[in-house]
């Protein structure tokens, strides 16, 4: 099956710093999403981005499907950005069942 | 528009009892998914349902687990004769199109 690798595994930032999180996947995909799991365990949908670039406030994401990677950018980080960031993909095997395969996540801690 | 609603948020069961987890999708969403997050692990797909139909249950354990999404009412994930290894966070997600997923806050099952 498709493999999803995220880097770095963990990251500590000072408030106000910028960061880039990376997601590599081993095969072509027809679905890619970024999620944030906050310290209370809630999973928040950040981006649906199988290709191209999107921005939402201080967050933006880019997926280069032909090179099998996606990047999540966090600018001017805040303590509320802390948590685990997951990339999840569905392989392009025909049809769409949204059987997302999750990466192992990047644990982000933003210090005041 | 209310988000995906899951209940109970926390459930404690003794070994051998039954656990029932409920999920009400977002309004207008006809695709429902269940994922499980074991301690120190990522999220794993369990089952994909549409109204009155199981579309893909390839991630469900073969025994003791079942899921339904009836014509009326919430989706139910049922675990019979729970064991300690079933302790996990169970997340429900819904989608309007079968593409972008929106997750609930999860139900945390503890088996004593």
C-alpha cells in the first residue's frame, strides 16, 4: 500500500517563528488532506489539497503531485498552533472511497 | 451548521461488555467514516458507510466490531465483548462528496 512519511517528527518553535512541515508519499494520489490534532485531541481539517496551493490566514499548503510531496507552511506561529499535524492521502487506484492513509504526524510545540 | 457530533465523548467499559459509539454527520453529508487511533499510533481507517449501506469495511476487525448508518438516526459503531486492546479514540468523519473529510471530536473508550 501507499506509504506516507512526515518530517520533521517533532519541532519546537518560539512564538512568532515560521515553519515548514513536509509530507512525502510513495505513489500517485487522488486525495490529500492536512489535519491538526490539538492538545485536547480534536482533529481539525486544515486543507483538502490533492494538488496546487491554498492559503488560509497564517497557514498555506502546496502539493506537487508529480513529485509526490506536500508542504504545510505556518507563519507567525502562536501557542494555539501546538499539537500534531497529520498528512493523509488516498492512493489513485480508481474510484474514491476516501480510505485515507495517515502519516505518523509532526508534533509541534510553540513556546511563548 | 453544526459539526460532526459524536457521543459519548468518554466511555468506560469492563472487559466483556458492549460499547456503542454514535455519530451524527454534518447536515447534508451522506458519507460517514470511522477511524481508530490507538495510543501512540496514527489514525487507521475502519469503515465507510452511506445511508443503509456499508461501502468499505476493510479496516474493521473481523470479529466483535460492526457499524451501521440507518436511514434515520446516527451512525453506530458497536463493539461487543470489549477487551483491553480496544481502548482507543474512535473518530467519526463525514463528507458531502466522498472527498474532503470533517472529523468529530472523537469518543475515547477505556476498557478496564
